[in-house]
C-alpha cells in the first residue's frame, strides 16, 4: 500500500451540508437501530465525494485525484490519512466488509462525480438518466442490499432514486449554474423549447424555461409511477415504511415543482408534505 498525503491537499472541502439538508430521511428512526450506523457511514462517504466534486477551489485534476484516492482507501489499496474525508472511506470499507453489501454501491458514485469534476455536459434525457444511474441509484441499491432485499426491487428503487435526483436538479438549477457552472437541464430540451442557460439565471422562469421544467416533470411522473410499486415489493417492514414515506415525498415535491418556480426561490417540502409522508409510512406497516 502507498500513502502519498499530497494528493489530499492541505484542507478538507466540506460543504457543511448534513442529512437535514436532504429531501429524504437519512438513517431515520424507521430503520433498524442495528443498520443505522452503516447507513450513516455510507452517507458520510457520499457527502465527502460530492463535496469534492462541487468544490470551487479545486481544479478538475485535483478533484479527480482526491476522488481516486478515496476509491483507493475504500478498496484497501491506499492507507487512509487521519483526516475526516479519508477516514469516511475507511469506515465505509469496514461497513461493506462487515455487511457484505457490494462495493459497487460506493464506487459507482465516483463515476458520476468524476463526470461532474470534468464538466461533462448533459446533452439529452438519456444523458440525464445515465448520470442518475451513477449519482443516485447506487444509494437505493445500497439500502436494498443492506436489508437483504431481492433483485426484483431494483427497478422500482432505481426509478425512485432517479426521480429524486432530477427533482433536486430542478430545485437547484439556478444555483448549480451560478456557483458550479454546471447545468443538468438537457441541452436538446432547452434548444427545442427556445431556452438558453442564461434564462436560468433570471429571477423567474420564462415560458420557454417552464416548458423544459414541465417536460422533465413529465418524465419524473413516469418514474414516480414505477417507484410507487416499491413499498409493495420490500419485505422488511421498517424499511417498507421508509420507502413508502420517500415515495410520498417524491410525489409531493413533483407537484410543488409543477406549481412553484425554482428560479424565484427554493421550492422545498413543507410540513403538510411531511405529514402525508408519515401517513404513507403508517399505511405500509401492514
């Protein structure tokens, strides 16, 4: 093994974001107490590599160097240095070895974040789905494997995770472009609607931009319909309740983004949405 500390740089790149900043519950009380530490280990690792890809002070090469180092620690081919970012990969390695969850649920995330670091453009709906395949779907696969669920749950889980990722892109489309010079609105849909990236920087959505948003939300509606089958496929009762709550949140956020303008202000879930999600979780108990 090698340990070249210089690849990590002098400082960590934490964004300060935590589980409370997400649209969905992370390691909530619905999950088994025995499994929650593994969920938190996965989330901490995912948060670190996301922060690396989003760091505004690192070059593309520096980002990819750090992401590669995180993967090496995760796979056990590099010794971690005693710092929070490196140790998150070491803790997740220990968790994956203990639980038997496939390492691909963690390494696949790096594919998406390397693309982010390189500034890979999103040219079409297919590109967007490909990005979600690596940036979001592994999260659901991790949880399914952790709970011992069977492969027939994978497609509905992938649909749910992709839905949540696209909804997040819609929420943050202005901020992503302003801060990261990154746009996940497919270029072909933007061109067809007569919209440009500059339109995303306005204080409100133009009719052209609204057409792009609505087209994406049409795709999300189809994903949400498939995702709605997930709770009925999950065998673990506590995890089934968690899935039902998250499916409800995806539907509620989709409706909010239909009615509200993410360029005029952040479109976020409200207390009634959380109450509906709680009701969905309770109905999934049986």
